[in-house]
């Protein structure tokens, strides 16, 4: 009898994200970090991280906002705070948020093992959390286009380092797509469409164009007596 082949936790249906199996950490999207961001266009990161936050809220994914030394680094991005107006961001002194017991306890309380993270900077506040959490048994997914570093090299080396540690890189629209998964889930498609139109760039523009064409068809049919 042949021995069973060990399952690869990074492959197969269970490797994908669902609204029920993951949590989201948004770490240190603050003025100081944005002022020193050089790996990406600042507005792009703002756009993408707000898109991630709206997706998480729309699908009911537990989300924690966190800042580091808020009194000096500044308040969390206003657009993020507006997505979760009821939440007071957890302020830390630890650069590595996973060394703050309150962050770990919050995640543990959810009972979920898939951890989705976006942070500034990639090479520190994202990589430290991702590498440590992965080593402690969490399946970690990092949203690379909602994160950024002090240089393109710093961001890229951090992503490579995290991949070597078993972390999975994704982008913000991948997060939304995996949560939706099926267009027949009509309860969430309107919010998804609105989010893509607001933050999806050319995808959102094309989606809006398609929606406008569909909306125009009934009027056209009525005008010709169809």
C-alpha cells in the first residue's frame, strides 16, 4: 500500500480565503510612514489599502487597525478610520505588532488561522509580523500593493524574505475576489462592484461602463416596442 502524499497547505481549495476563515490586520498606515514611502506611489497605496478595508467590512472579515507611537507618527489614515469609525486603532510601541500581546490575543480570540496583513513599512512592520506569525502556525497572506517600503529594493527583498518563510503574497483585488468567489452570491456583489468602481482603476472603469450599458438596454428596448 502506497503511503498517502502529505497535503500541501498552500494548494487546494482550503488554501483560498473565505469570509469565514480569515482576519485582517492593517498596520501603521500613518503620516510618518507615508512621508517616507518610496517603493510605491503614495496615492496608489492609499487607494489599495482602503479597498482592502472596504472589502473586509463588506464580507464581515474581522479587522484590526493598529498604529505605532501615534503621538509622534500621527493618526491612522483618515480614509481607513472612516471605514471603521467605531474602532479605536490599537496603538503600540513594538515595531513588530506580533510582539504586542493585545494584537495576538485579538487574533486568537477570533479562532481563525488565516492572517491577512498590510502594513507600512514592508521590510519591518509587515515582514516581522508575517514571519513570526507564520512560525507560530498561522497561514499568513500579505497584501503587497497595500503595503510599501522606504525603497523599491527594501520592499522587494522583504517580500522575497517572507516567501522564503512560507508567507503567501497577494494583491488587494485578489483578496476581494477570493472572498466573493461566486457571482451567484448576489448579496455581496453590489458592495463588491461599488468597491471596484471606487478603487479598482481600469477594472472599475470597465465595470461601470458595463453597468451603464446594461442599464441602457431596457430603455432602448422600450423605445422600439420590444
